[in-house]
């Protein structure tokens, strides 16, 4: 059964193309039906419970790669294309879309763009907002608009693409997405460094102050040892000689700090990252924290402390150059989850950080706002929503600030 | 109606006597920016010192329904800072401080009037820099860069302004101050910052800007490659990208552009008979950069380069870059006037589009120099004309539009980094359908409901609206005819139904 | 007939505000494409942040005045006179606008329209027309100051507060006037000094006014290093001040009179070069043809003259100089005088000379090409701006420097003032002083 985030029955509609999508939307807004667009439905457990929706609009059938121009480093896809399928198509031409959120393989591009999901590679390449260059969007009244342009630079008009990326289906239905691409790194090399959280903190400082070019720099703790051993995984997407240089430098620092190091290359590196992604699945609660990178260590310690205090299994994964952390919690009661989120939010707010729920049961999300406070920019959320969706047709009350 | 005296008194109370310019003759220098084809005098120029003063100025103007617009260094190339509606110009030039730098977290907080290159100069000693580098970086401000979503030569690898600004304090057109974006991670909710960057001063005024700073690359190698044929240069660009190298920059100039820059203070000495020159820069870790540079040179050779050379010193590299970055202004040395265009095309269509531009030049009789960010497919055709020749200005504007339409026709856009402003506002209709323009007006309405903040820029009035207005005017002008017509229909109608 | 009136109105609107000869030329201001690249290098824009006081702004004001869109009133004159004429804008201008020439000719128009009054008027009456053009009066002033300094009168005057009759800026300057030599170089040096070793040419030494009164020893040092490097040096007694200060002030008529004298004196010698050690004068001498655009005879003579003018550092590098063997164990920094770097594009030559001196350590001065605020008589006419710029210059001079070196007497006076105000232990030297010292030491060491 589909988790729609809503306890009410809904009609599932699977349009085959944009015209059908537009027709559904037009009909729905005329009739006052609420509509919720979804992809594979893997991220619905991260939103506010919302109001009753009448139509769940699944984009799963719109799953074609429409246009791929390797020489222009641009690809245009339908929203239902899965990340893994797109990866296959791009890899064949030695290109990549450097988006690697830790989500199930079935997750779709449309869903990833709607939630602005990102992963470790954001360290070098940025997030969805940095890669999406054009969209086609069906507005609540059935109007189709294009945003951006299918070239890598464009400043004609407002950058509407960014408004829809991360808007969680509360403004319109994305029916087509164009991304700029990167060459697939010719050489893949990952250095794994093992030590205490303190060791990783020191190592992070050296890394950030250096000329090295980490394409991923992820600090990880495991469920088994939430407070003990950490691992720092650092990637280099430069050419082989550069990767070698980076590896040597990291190993030298590891020796200074008496940390042990391991090096993975080529497909071994790919497999390792894939395995890390899989380990992220199956938690009861996933929370995403963001703060200044120099604060990661304190926040991670706070998380470890909760784990000990409440006796829950916790795994952490921090993009240490970005200050973005994901906390995966297993085996805990909903009321405890609410408490943990609230306490983490208090700790993060103290350092101007944010805490957002990525995955939790409906009960937890009833108890605590998955998005938290929205700040002074929030005045504009309602005004924008009103301009685009005056009838509140699209995924009502599922997003930040009750949008 | 607010009297000018009242306005001046109120502004002086907020920002201080000496920071308000209102005498007619002293406003002439603010009548345009880097785009000179249109000029209009502002009502006054007000220079606030901080966010509070900007907010107070805006709030007062909003309350009195007086239009206003922000201005940085006034180097914009599309007329975004021209006071079409006799606006009060809010100059941010005095707000030019670097407020804080956090090297460990790779962030800097700046005021909008800080000059782009000054930021880099202030942090370069510690080994950091601010990546977006528009050609005017020695003078343009970061506030202006935010407004235009400025690009530059190195955005091929590092991205444009929107990829480097992470948060801002922002004064809405009613004077309310909000925070947009988030210094780390993502802002919760809609990406308001994403809309604000590139909004050309139509949504409000950024007064404190948090930017990413980057560690300077360990090594840089710059190659200058001269080609007998433009086509070979274009193919070289595609071939380099195709091999999996993303250079920091790939810039191209054609013969006429080379002639112009060689007449400037930055003389490189390009052979007069080559058709194109490429400036290619690779950067990164020293260990690997050399290899990348060698491959670039090899690819140039495979594509029939006449000569290719790696810069031997920082001076040589600086000269090559100055030569490129001065190219627009240097066009003044070969032509009394010029219009610089800013279309973007898919990289793979480069040769074809350049041929089309050559044809347009031949048909119109106007010389067109080409300077562009070849790696991004961002073209800057410089259309040379002489405004003293009757009709030539209009012709040049028409040719500019034609070139942009070619870009849109091959799947590109009318502007990659200079903005729409006044200049390309009509061309927006060529790129966007009516409902798409309406959608953007709706966004403006959410921020700027009274349209007091830089009205008449970026987004054209929807065509439908124009038609309605036109129809209304025709009716008004011909009221007798129409009333007669109505009477007639009123009389004839019953007959026709019978 | 009904059509006649609008045309008349239109015509009257297009009557240029520049109604006197020698007006700013259309082909010079029309070159400006308004790109704004000049804004951030302009010291007055950096201070005031008002585009009226930027190069682009001033060029636009000049253009609009020329087109009759603006009257020649305070809105044009104030920005035109607030300009330092430092030419930093010309260095960065991609389209090659000659801002300096536009400013100077615009000042000429203002000068003709409104003869200077107030402080600028006093300065002009007493100094620009009264003293500088006349060798004898200059000499008398020099002697008076020397007497003043040596006789104890200085102490008396300072104590009695007699100095308060002078403007504040001039009073400040009084404190830093160097010890005046007994004679100006133009009197002290022989009229002909033969070259040492193989002769590389004949050069007239242009002694100037300020340099010769205040820094006669620099002129003498210049003669020595020239002779040392194979140049025969001539010092004609009839030469007069170059007229740069008059040109900056807009008094082009007076400047032309002085220029003609200098051109006549120099061309009569038949020398290969005219050497000058003052940046401001060097630029003015090289730009003499600009003064005679409407005079075919002197236009050609001025071009012949200007083609041979060389800054001393420029000429030494051009004809080849011998590296001194005398050691100077000092750390120095080099300030680029505006009229050397921006107006004459001379940047590397003075540094080359300094680097040739054994043991001398040259450290770079940040933003070394930014004006120090001296700018001829600017520090007297615009003391606030001049003082703000001097403060910035003083902030930039590295702590490690024992001396700051430059090639212009105006800058030397200004920076001496800065050193005095800050009580810094710092020498203010001309490039040739160091070079000369090194040559002298070499003789001593041998």
C-alpha cells in the first residue's frame, strides 16, 4: 500500500504524459480536489502529515530519458526515471549526474528534485539546485510552463527552476527535468581513515585548510559502536596522479595522528559507497542536521550522548566539509523519537543550524514538525503559494510552515 | 503627492545630509549604467550605510508610493540600473565592507557594495578566493553580481554567482528585512534565495551577503592556442570536454576581437591572419594539472592548431587574461559604438551558430566581433556601429535581436550572464510564452505587490495585456466609429436573428 | 514659419558650454563606452563613492557640457577640479580615453569662464603666475626660505603664530620643507658637463621649479648618474618651469608661454634627450603638443621636443646603465608616482635601477600606484581629500621599510608630511639619490 502521508483514501492516477497530467490538474482544481504528486514514494515519510488529498498523482509511467547530449553535458528526463536507470544511461557515455542521496534504488529523479535530496558528492558538485537547469511544470490550473533553459548558463527571467526544486509538490507537478552533467571521473579512489571522533575532527581541519580536492568527505560511525570508532572516507575525482598525491597526503597525516588507513580504487570504491548507502536504509528515524562544519563534531557528540542515554542504536554520517549530517536511529519508541528530534533541534538552533526529519513514522511527525521553524523568509512562502496555487490544490499542509 | 522637498528632507534624515544627491545637474551621471542606449534621470540618489538605513529608506518610499531601484557600481550591461520611472536610486557603493571571514568553514559575509575582486584580494594572502569572476570583477560589486547572477570566465568549472551565494539579509520592497538562504546546508522551505539571485533588483535589496570562498588551486596552467580556422577552435572545445577534462575556463576570441584588444593597453600580439584564439586554463593539484595541460595541448594539435603555448610566468598569464577581460571596452578602439550581446547555445552548435552570425553580419553590413566563454557556449557578439550614422543604432539593435533569436532557435537563451534589464526585455517574448511570463509576474507580485522596486525591467508586460491596452486605446481614439458600430449592430442584430 | 521656433530652441539647447578655444575634443570623450572599469581605481571615487567624482562621471559631465546639455556651472567644475589628474583611470581604460587631457582642457574652459577666486585664486596669483614662471623670483623664494630656516626666523615665526595667516594645509607643509641648498642646481651646476667614458649622447637636464628649490641635490645627483653612464649633460640657464601646475589649474595660456620658452631653449641646444626627474613635469613635457593643437608652428616644434623627453630612470635603462658596486644595506619600498606609472607608463625602470644596487632590499608597497594626494597643488586646494589619501598611503607603507622611494618632488613633499605627522622613522628619497649614493660609495670603496 502506498504511504501517502494521509490516512484518507485517495485515487491513484498514473498519467502517461504531460498532457494527461495537465488535464488531471485542470479538472482537479476546478472541482476543488486536492492533489499530491509522487514518484516512487520513498520519501513521503519525511513530510508533514498534511490535509486529505483526493488524488495521488504517480509519475511512475513517465520514465523516459528524453534527450541526452553527451557533448553538451546535458540530459533531459521525465520525472519517473530512477536514479539507477539514469546512471546506467549516462555511464555508457562516460558522464554522470553527481547526485548520490542514500535512498532506495527505486527513487525517482522527480522525487529527488522535489525534495532536493543530496548525498556525499555534494561536497564538490553541489546539490540539485546547482545541477537542475530547466524544468517543465504543470501548474495547479493545468497551465504548463517551462523554467530555465537547456543550456548551462541562463539568466533570462527569474530562476524559477530553483523555486520548484525542493518544493515537495506543493506548487506544481514537474513533468520534465534538464540537468547539467559532469564527466565520469576517469579514476576513482577512496581513502578510508579510522580513528576517534577527535581524530576525524583534526583530520577535517587539515583537509579543509589544504589544497586537496575531496569530491566526498564523509565521516561515518556505525550502529555497533556509536561512540567509539569513526571512519572518514575521502574521495578524489581528479586524474590518477592527483588522486595519488591526495592519497599520499592523507596517509601521511594519518600516520602523524596514528590513524590507520585503507585505500580503495575503481569498482571497489564504487561498491563500498554503494554498501554505505544500503546501510542507511531500514532505520526507524532519519534526521538531517546542518550547521557550520566546525560544529559537526559537537553535534555528533550530542547525538552519541542521546544514544547512550536512551539506549538506542545510532549511526551517523557527516559530510564534514559541508556540515551536513544524517542520523539514523534504530529501535526506538515514537515518543522517544519526538524527544530526540526536539532536543537535537534545540542543540542545532543554538549554533544557527537546522534539523529536518527525513524519515519517521506518521505518529512522530504528528508530534513534532518535520521541518522546524522557518525564519523570517517564511512570510514569502504563503505569498508565493497563494500566487501559484490559490486554491491550495497541491499537497496542502505537507511542507515547512504548514504550506 | 509627496513633494520633492519632503522626499529630500526625509532621505537626509535617514542617511545624512551629504549622502543624498538631488540637484538635477548632479544626477546626470546616474542616468545610465554600462548600457548607454537608454537614459533617464533619477529623482534622487541616496547612499545608505547599513541594512537599517536601507530598510528605513525603502519603508519610507513604500509608504509614500515612490518608485526606487538599487545600484552598485553601475557596470551592468543590460540597463538594470536605469531609472526609467524617475526612481530614487539607492546606491550601495558606500556599503563596501567585508564584514567577516570564516576560513575553517569557507564562508565570508560582505556588504553588497564590496567590489568582487576586492574580496579576493582581501583573502588571497590566506590562500583563498571568491570564484565567480565576471570580466568587470575589478569594479563590479557583489551586490550587483547577486542581482544579475553574474557569470565569468571560470564558471565552466566552478559555477556562477547563484552557486556561490548561500545566504543574504534582504530588504523587501515594503522595507521588511528577512533572511534568505542558509549559510550551511539547505534553507528550510522554498528556495527564496534562488529566486532573489538574478532578480535584477526587482524583488528587493540584499544588504548582507554570505558567500562561499574557495581554497586557491595548488597549480594553474594556462594555454593560448591560435587557430587558422574558427571551426578547428570550436572542435577543440568539444574535444577537450569530451575527454573528461573540465578546464577552469575555455575562452575564445575571433579575428576582429583580437584586433581590438591588441590596440588596448594589453597588447598580446596576435598574428593578424588567425581566425580564432582559445585561452584554456586547467587547475587543481600540481601533480595532475601538468598532465591535463599536456592533454589539452595534444588535443589542440589534433585539431590543426597553428601555435599553442603554455604561459611561462604569472605575468604572461595575467597579460593573456587582461587581454581577454578588456575585450568589450577595447571594442571602443575599432568602432565608435557597439552593442554586446550575451546569448547561450548548446556547445555542440558553436560552429553552426558562428556561421549564422557571420551571415547576419554580412547581410546587415555591420561588423560583429565575437568574444565568448566557449566552454559554456556563452557568446558575446559585439555588434559594431556608428550612432552618428542615421538609422544605424536601430539597425544594430535589430541585428542584436536577430543574433539572440538564433541562439533561442538552437535551444539556447537570450542571456547567460548580463541580464535582461531593459535591453532584452522584448526578446523575453521570443524565449518565453505568455503564460511563462505571467508566472514570473506572479512571483514578482509575491515580493513586490506595488511594483515600486525597479519596475519595467526583466519581465515584459504580457502580450495579452498589451493587446488589451492597445484595443482599449483604439476604441478610445475611435470612439465615434465604435459607438456608431455598436448602434449599428444593435439595430441590425434583431434583423439577423429573424 | 511655425516650424522655426522649435528648431531654434533645439539649437540653443545644443550650444556647447565650452565657448573658448582649446576645448575638450569630441573624439576624446566620445571614445568612452561608459563601462565603469575606471571607478574603483579612482582615488576620489574610492573616498566619496559619488559617480560625479569618478572618471566615467567626469567624462560624461564634460561630454554633456560640450553638447550643451549641462551648463559650465558648479556641477561640472567641482568634479573636474576635484580630479587629482593622477591618470590611474587611463591605465585601466579598455577603450583608451585620455581622461587627463579632457580634464585639463575642461579646466582651461572653467578658468576662462571664471577666473579663480578664493584659495585657488590666491594660489594662482601668487605662485602659478607670480613665482613659478620666473626663475629669478623662484631663486628669491628659495633664498628666503633658506634664510628663514637658518636665521632663527623660523623659530620666531612659529612662536609668534605668524604662520596662521597661511591656509592650514600650507602651514602643515611648512614643517616639512627640506633644508634648502645655498644654490639651485640650475645655478650651481656648470652649463656643460662632459660624459664619463664613452659618450652615449647629449642630454639637457631639466631642473624644474619645485625640485630645484626644495631638492636641488636631487638634480645634482641626476646630473652625476647621467654623466656616470655616458651622457654629456647640458644645463641651460634660460629654461623655465614646465607649466604642469598651470595646466592642472586650467591656466593654459600661461602654460603655453612657458612651454614655448622651454621648447626654444631645448631645440637650440640640438641635444639628443631632455632628462627630467620629476614625474609631473615629465608628463607635462611629453604632452606639450596637446597645448598647441591650434598652432601649426609650435605644434610641430612641440612634437619634436616631446619625442626626446625622458624620465631619468627611463633613459638610463634605454641607453644602458652600469650597475653600481657600492653597497647600500637598507630595505626600501617604491611608490609609483601617478605621472610616472599612469601618465608615462614607467613602472619597471625605477625598480630595475633599485634592484641593481647591491644589498638594497626592495619590498613592494601594496597598491603602490594609488595617488598619495599630492597631485601638484591639490593638497593646497583640496586639503581634506589630499589628507585622506595621504593617510591611506602611510597605512600601506610596510613597517620593514627604512625608506620610501619615488620619482616626483610633489610626492616627496606630501609623503614627508605623512612621515612628519606620524613621527615615523622613514626616509623619503628620490630613486636617483640612492643610485647616486651607490655610485659614490663605489668610488669610496675602491
